[in-house]
């Protein structure tokens, strides 16, 4: 399948397909005329890549786990484990953001956003402007 056909089948631009190929997420053969020839399996694979990106997986994560999952007989089990790992990462980020939010909220109205509970002295106020 040539790149235009693959683009039409996946809804991706030719540039996006070339990018995924350059990033090592997609393989193609070269025809005698230099055109790329993609296997039919590239269509579901690119749908997988786009869905994984939508779910917050980076291209590096997709590349690292993709081949293993593509060929694994227990794909569902492998995917479940990856999704559980991603949920744990998201939970850590949410906890960090909540802690940051609490710290910022504590500093609001404190007189100095850098020192909670302390008022700004006049000389220090000029330095912060």
C-alpha cells in the first residue's frame, strides 16, 4: 500500500506517516520507483498508535511496548498491565499537582508568595517588582 492509500485509510497526513516511520514506529519497503510500500497491517497499527497517544502514552512508550504487544498471544493481559501502569503514573501526577495547588493556595494573600505567612517588608517589595 502506498503512502497516499495509507493516509486515506487512517486519516493521517502523509507527513505524519513519514514522521512515524522516521521515529521507528512504522516500517515500509521501497519499490523500484522509490515509493514507500506499507503492509496492510500498518492501518490497524497506526490506529493503535493514535489511540495510545490519545490515552497519554508517549511515542517512546509506544515504541518500547508496541512490538511486544503486537505479537503477544496474551495481548489483552499485556494491555491491561500497561494501562494499569499508566493509571499509576497519572495518579502520581495528580497527587503532585494537588500538593502544588495546596501550596499555592496557602501562599495566596500571605503578602509574599515565596514565604507563606510572612508579610513583605517595603525594601523587599521593590526587589520583587
